[in-house]
C-alpha cells in the first residue's frame, strides 16, 4: 500500500498502528502485536519522557556472562510484555548469542518470544517474535 492509498476503509482490524519501516503504511491484527512487542523490547526504559517505565532494559545484559544474562533477560522480557502488551501471554523466551565470526560472541543477542493471544483460548496457535538486541543504546 502506498501512502496515498491508505484510507480508513483500508483498516479492517481493531488492532492497528503505523508501520515503522514504511511511511504511510499500517500493520494490523497479529502483525500489529508483533510490532508492539518489538517496540517494547527495543525501547530502553526511561527513554520515553511521557511513559518513563515503558520499555525493557535488555541492552544492560549484553556484556554480562551468558549464564547470568539469560535468566535476567527472560525475567525482563516477561515483566515488560506483561506490563505493556495486555493482549498476549508469553509462553517462552529464548536467548541466543550472535557472533559474526571475528568479534566477541554475545555482542548481540537474539531474543525469541513465543506468545499466544490472551483471549483466544488454548487451541489458538502460538506466535513467535524475534528481536535483535545489541549493546548500543
């Protein structure tokens, strides 16, 4: 969809927001929730002056030993999503260090969040959101 083509009639879901990487586009439904989870996990807490507790401080754990970082990240992800994304239930969080070969392993982490819609019941399929976290804020 182009910027000129978006009208209110094009939005068919109650859950929608502007798409971050495409000016004039929107995300709807499950893609909106996926984008919201990504925004929550990549926003450093305190960086939104109107919502100082919004976000998650995942970047703080980049230089920590992985055996200490993983439980802290899992706890941080669970708390942030529970607070700021009431439409979902987190089923699991997996943390994987990423190495580009020549640099230090763990300089970037991939956080994989498996979640389910809260109101859909146990038969609904799980969804996955993967967020890359690096040391720079």
